[in-house]
C-alpha cells in the first residue's frame, strides 16, 4: 500500500498515488520534473542552434545576390528591387528564331532572367540591383553565345555575326548589360 503523506489516504499502487498528489495537492512526481527539465533543455538547445544558424548566415555573406544568375532562385514576383524588361530577336540566315517561353522557370524555381512567353521579352528581376548580362541569359537558356557563335552557328572563315542594341551595332555581345526597354537583335549569316 502507498500512503499520501499530506492527507493520509491509501492507494494500491504508486501510479494511483502520484495521480492523487497531482490532482488533489498539485504536486508533480519526480518523473514529471525530469520531463519538464528535458523539455526546458531541449528548448534552450533549439534557441542556441537557431542563433548559430542565423549568425552563420549573416557572417558568411552567402546570399542570393552574390550567386551566379543561373543559381539564383527569386521564387516569384515579390520583394524585388530589380524589375526590368529587354526584348531579344535572333535571326539566323534570314529566319527569326523563336525564343521559347519559360526559359529560367521550372517547378518551384524562377531565375532572375526568364521568359514567360515566346515573344522575345526577357524579364530581368531580382532581390537586389545587379547588372545582369546577355551571358547570364544564355547561361540560363543553356545555349552558346559570344562574339563568334550563336547557338551552334559559328563564324569561321566565312559568315558574320552582328548584334544591334536599340538600332545601333554593338560589339559587347555576351558582355552587354541588360537594361530596361532595350531592343537587342542578334544576326548570324553563314555566307
């Protein structure tokens, strides 16, 4: 038999006695004290780990803005410091190429340079103001472009590759910084 030391009531088992003390006298068993202690220590550990994680993220300086464009995920159209549009037209041997829709967009991912349709409009968006280039766009597009090649078409001993920005010929090619309302035309001729 187990006896309550406060009121003298007797109980057949220790569990019944502990339940009585808890309900009638608001006294917790030693097991309850141990459980509360571990919950408290677990809570403190979570806070410490959170502080370490936040501190590391802050000190490391690794943020979306320092990554290459191909690795940045803006997620959507919210919290953007940069939101501009350029228009790109690619002409190969007199035929205009279609710039596909959803370049830089896949399930759960939106790159800072992307397309929504096949009109040639390039959306340049990001969490901070960065000078994105045509090289960044073609890297996301996974196509070749430089002063010698567009896609798989390269200037060898014959042919030409020209780029026009807002109607004027430009030699910047892949290094062209994308700006709002730019009209970019890339022309390749294999002859």
